[in-house]
C-alpha cells in the first residue's frame, strides 16, 4: 500500500465516522493543514507516531505484510 492508498483509506474512514479534519487534527496533535495535506497525498513527511495516532482516531490499524 502506498501513501495515496493510505490517505484515501484514512479519508474514507474519517468521513464514515463523521469526523471533521479538525476533530482528528485535535485528537492527534497535528494541524488541520497537516490532515488536509495528508488526505491529498501532498505531505512528504508525517512521522509514524502521528500517522498511527491519526489512524487510531478513525478506527484503522496498520499491519506489516
């Protein structure tokens, strides 16, 4: 799975849970701009801890292949 697929899965899960970008940004300790850029695939570096926190907020988990 590449970053665009991760971003798409995240956005779909966020919308499905009826969370705003502000909701997940606040919960993960990142800015709304960061969430927006991540969802667009326009974020070159996020950090694994922040990524895991964002995914947890929308009910997603990452597993190694």
